[in-house]
């Protein structure tokens, strides 16, 4: 137990090599608290690029692999006290399932980017494997890591805005407002607009899945049915770049979800409004340190990150004093910190503190896959409401 508590957890990464945006974000996030060390990898689908990327990061030659199959085989051959503690999967979507399933079946803990997989059948298989093996499986819905999102969740849980009646969530970007994938050279646009690699959803899978997860995390509401309008508004695009949904939740609450990547000039405009019988909460990702509370019987309140009167979950998620900006990478780091706490507890034969092991699980990822599937079904149907 002393060895487990004192050493960094050993991580391997699949994907995230040269020119990859999200892989670098994951590496910075996992390094932020000094709890995790990247020791192995298969960083690209191209063996030469994978090894070159590993050399860039200083990986040892014997743990720098040309493909993920070689990485897994090598780790299984190593003594237990030398193996990785978990693998982080940061590839395009179509690679998530085979890698995650193989590592989970082999008994390794896993962190996987979202959306989790392409189909509900794949998601269910992963959930079953993780349950059978008793392993940790985190999904990097990073917006759950923001302190003020956790504060909003606690205020809803404890009834501070009463019974939730209406939820409005928007995720607006403008980076796909033109047909950038047609010109070539934009790796992110290229795979995200390709059905074979991205899956059935375009914007609804890429950022709509974040919006759905944010609603579920903060409110705890479960979707009963939905009515979706998806479109590819840029001519020639193969997947949706704009989506608008009406939501009905179990218990009677209503919701609106917008996910669009063609809003020219907008950057990463994720915003949430939750209204209950006693008040409303508002949060924006581009101003993440602020949570607006509008009670029905009092003045508007502006809650800020790092304040001593916030809930314990929000306080734990802050690294710097109030007024010192924290943001995107720190939120990612909070997800990794939760995974690390759960892994350390299990290695020590203990049950993790729920506040420490606060991160999205494989079940959250599976629900996100169902959300994408049901949205695509609804968008192609003439019926007004599609059951969940």
C-alpha cells in the first residue's frame, strides 16, 4: 500500500501523436497533479508516426509501439509491478471500441474520450466487460470537472432551486461554418465529418454528447422522449453540423438542446440554464468560474470559483485561490484525478471516497451513445416524439 500511495500511476496512451489536439490536452491534464506518468504508448495509426511521436515524448524504446495490439501484448508480458495501471484512449471514435474492449477484457483500467463507441451494442458490451472485470473505466466528459458545474449539481441535489421544470443547454461553435474538410489538411475536420470514423452523428456526437452529459450530470434527469431536427447545413457535408432537440424528461420536466458547429464567429459557447420551482441556475463554459443563481424570492447571486462557502465537491475541484483563472485543462485534470483516486483505492483493496473518485463512468458513456442513436432515429422520423 505504501508503494501504491507514493508512486505515480503508470499510463499508456493510444492515439494522440503528432498534430493531435486532444491527446496533448489529455497529457497535460494527467500530469497536472503529479499523480500520473505516461510510460508507454501507440500514438498513431501509422507505425512510423506512432514511434516518432513516442520519441518526441521521451518514451523508452521498448515501450514505444507501432500499434495498440503490440502495446497490449507487451504490457501483458511484463511483471505485474511493471505494467501500466491504465490506458488512455484518445483516437478517432471508430477505434475506441476495439481498443477499450481489448484492454478491459485483459483486466486493465481504461480512460476513453467521448463519444464512447459507435453503437449501443458496443456500449453494452463494454459495460458488461467492465462489470465482469471489476475495473475502473472513465469517460472524459471534461465539463463535469469544472468546480462550478459541481456546485450547480449540488444545488440541484439539495433542492436549492426546487423541483426542476425546464432545462436549456446550448453548445455552439463556428469552426465548421465552411466546407473546410473538402480542402484537406484539417485533420480534426476530416475525421469528425466522416461517418466511417465519427459514427452516425456529426455535431450531435461531437458536442451534443457533451451537452447531454452536462444536463444529466447537473440535474440527474432521465430522458423519456425526444424530438430532433438534425441537418448538414454546409452543402456536401455527410454528417449533421447543426441540431435542435426538444426533450421530455421522466417526472415531467421539459428541455431544449442545441448543438451546432456552423455558428460563424462563435468559439466554444457551451451554456446551461436549469430552472426549478424556487429559482434558476446559469453557467457558461467561456466564463467557467461563475455560476449565476436567480432565486424567485431574492436578489440575483453570482457565485465564483474558489469561494469558501461553496460545496466540498466544488472546493476540491479548485487548485488556485479565487480570482486566479482556471479552465479547460484543469477540468480535464479533475476527471483524471477522480480516475486516479478510484484506481489507487482498488489497488489498495479499499473503496474510494466518492468525492475523490468523482468522474464520468462507462455507464455515462453508454447513455451518451444511446442519446446519439435516438437523436438520429428521431431526426429521420416523421413522428413528433421518439421514445428513449
